[in-house]
């Protein structure tokens, strides 16, 4: 169950419950595959600032038992404290309409950015598969990041840009498995829709985060860099660590379609009649300029740039962030 308005329960449908189970499995397997053999870093210990309670388990330090709770509720719980090295993390997920394209959706001619338009009204927002669609990739990457960071006992939050959801759109950073369940529940219930306003969202959440926070932005960055770059500059001034995961579909990046067609964006604008074969050379120049501009703006604000091709899996981006490996350069060549 998720929460929409305060006090009003929203029951998850069977499809959402199935997506929750799938996201949990994908996230756990992805993270364990990357972190297998890594020494687990404990981020909660004895310091001056109280963090939360946990159920007592055999072997826990008896000095941290809370006797007042025991007296009131007959429960054994220990007090946990924040270390000064604790890192507050916020995952910012783009769920706008343009993320509904890519992968199998494109191959079937589904509607969307750089996709063939067929007769009939535009389809209502729905939840693309968790496979190699751009939205599915972005959601599973966000779930995997949350799983890994909470596994390291960091407080993690989630901010959703665009999209349709019956639940919350902003979860401030917290620790623990209950927070992970909230995040995965929100992700499973999302549908891509509407327009993103990356700059406005980052500007709104920035003042609410601690300094030196980790901010993971998962987006296709299909906005003018001038609109979101100032917000990233504000984060860098607060000494935040920005990790930008640029979600890309190889077929879209190559304009890899066989016949002339009309193309449109789910986020609005006029349709364009394009002959993909004849336009590929000029399109490649525009694409490369745009990619260089996005990467340049992120690095100019001291952020880390991770290009993520949806057919290349989650291993590379997760390994780069979690283990400190340098991000692999973007390779758009067809496999």
C-alpha cells in the first residue's frame, strides 16, 4: 500500500505488485553482482547524534539498549547514531513522456520521440516494460541505486520529475528497509507522462538537502542545458556530489528507421516528416553536438557524467558510482 493524500490509502493493483517484486529482484541481483566480494562499509555507529531505533539482535552492544522503550512496550530495541561520515543521498528520476520510448517500444512502432506515427489517437500513459525501454531502464537503475546505498546504511530519498503516480512524488532521505520499500513502491507505480522541468525540481530540493549530499540524476536530459545547468551550479556551491546518469536508446541515437515517417514528442510540439536514411548524416552532427553539450555542462559544474545505453545493462553505471571506477566513454556503434 502506498500513500497519496495524507491518511488516504491507495491499494496497489496486481500489475504494480508484480512490478514491485520484479524491481526488488533486479535491484538485488544487479547490486550483488557489482558488489560481490566488496567489504561492507558500516555507516551507522556511536556518535553524538541519534539516528533511529532497531530491534535488538543477539550480539548487539547492551550499552545501546533503550530501557525506557523496554519499560513502556516490553520490546528490546537499541539506539543507533549517525556517524559524521554519513552521506545523505537523493535520487532524482525523470519520468517525463520522452522516457516512454526506446527499446522494444520503438521496434514495435510505439508512439513517442523519433517513432513512427500510426493512425488513431495517441495512447494513454502506461507503464513500459522493465526491460530495455528507456523508462524501464531508468526505473530499474534508480531502484538499484537505492538498494545499494541503503545497503551501505546511507539515508536515501527519491524525487520524481513528471510522470503519473497515485503516490508521493518526493521522499526525503531516510535510512532502512522501510524507506527502500517506499522508494520501490513509488517506482513500481509510475507511468511516464508530461514534461520534465529538471532545473526547477533541482532548485526546489537543493535547499532541503544537507551540504555534501550525493545527488543522482537519472534522465534523458532532453531539455536545454541552460535550463538545468544553474541548478547544478547551486548544488556544486553547496559541495554536493552530482552523478548524472544519461539514459540513451541506441536506435534513437542512430535514427535507425527504414522508411520515411512522421515523428513527434510525447511532451508536445509539432510533428516532423523525416526520411531517416537521408537525414542520418545531418542528424549525427546535431546529436554529437548535443551530447557534447550535455556532458560539458555537467562536468563544468563538477558533476560526474555516466552515459547509459539501455541495451548495455546496469553493471557499468553501478560499478562506476559504487566502486569509484571511471565511467566508460560513450560508444554508439551498433553491436
